[in-house]
C-alpha cells in the first residue's frame, strides 16, 4: 500500500490509501455472484484527516526538502583553506632557495680550487700564488673590505650593501622576527664567516705562499673557512625551513 499526502487549503493533510494492483479482469458468467459477494465484503478506502498548524506544515515542508538530498560522500568532502601572504612568500622563498644558495656553492668551489693549488708540492710559481689569491677573493663575495675594488668600495661608502653573504641573510630571514633565535643565530654565524674570510685573506697576503710552510698556513685557514661556510649554509636553510 502507498500513502499519499495531500495538503488542503485549510492547512490539513489527508492520507488516502489505495491499491497498487491493476484491476482484475471481468469474471466469467458462472462466477459473477461469487465475485460480487467478495467485492461487497471489501472495505472502502479509509481517509484519515490530520489537522496541523501552518507553522508545522511549513516545518514539514522544509524538512522534506532537506531530506530529499542525500548526505555527501566523506571521500569527496573538503574544506577551503587560504594561507596568508606570509605563508605564500615563505613557499616562494623555498622554491627559489637554489638561487639564494648558489653563491654559497660557488664560494665553496672557489675555496676547493684554491686548496688544490696549495696542495701541490712542486713547481709552485708566482702565477699559481696569484691564482690562489684570486680564488680566495672570489670566494669572499666582497665581504672582505681590503679586497674590494675601487667601484665596490665606493658603493659600500655610499651605504649600499655589497657583501653577498649579508644580502643572503637579509633575504632568507626577511619573514622572521628580529628577535627570532634562528635569525639571530644566522647573523652570528655570518659574523664568524666574514671574520674567517678576513683572516684567510690576511694569511694569504702576508706570507710568501711559494714556500711550502706558508702554503700550509693558508691551507689550514682555508679549511677553517670552508667549515664556517658550511655552518653558514645550514643557518640559511634553517631560515628558509628547508
């Protein structure tokens, strides 16, 4: 049996019962009396009026509308989340980190090239000594004041930052607070790195590195500088969270 709900103008529902079965075919003449008797025994459809208020009718209508929609599949349900501009900039810095770290890699390679020249035991010439100094100057990235050329020195005197390592720290830590421990540590390591490059440059300039003993002094200072450069690289990665 199927129940059908009819809403009247007086805000009442009438529930009507009716049969789903198709009408039976007409009986043969021999069974007409029996069939007529059975039909008379069946009860007529029952109508049950249900009186509800307008408020309840509206509530039921709204409820029926909501229930007509099946709940969404949890597997495809999702929520929208928007990150702030700071988070977006942080992700952009991570993506561009290889460009920010490239000068550090280049400095490391220059130091290694200088070390290979210093490690040679014989046939060391003035040209080789000059090549070592050139590698050391390139690796310092204008962070040793006495090794700057006139143009770079002039720029520094006007307030322009010319030290590449300082610019790297400034860029990598730009999204961190001034008192952030990671930023403060990076600045301390930067100071140690510049001091290490300055010491290395002084040792290479003050000693005749054509002599084996003096080359060893430069080589020892160079190894310390490579170690400081590795710590500096790690501090930059910490700032970038990579």
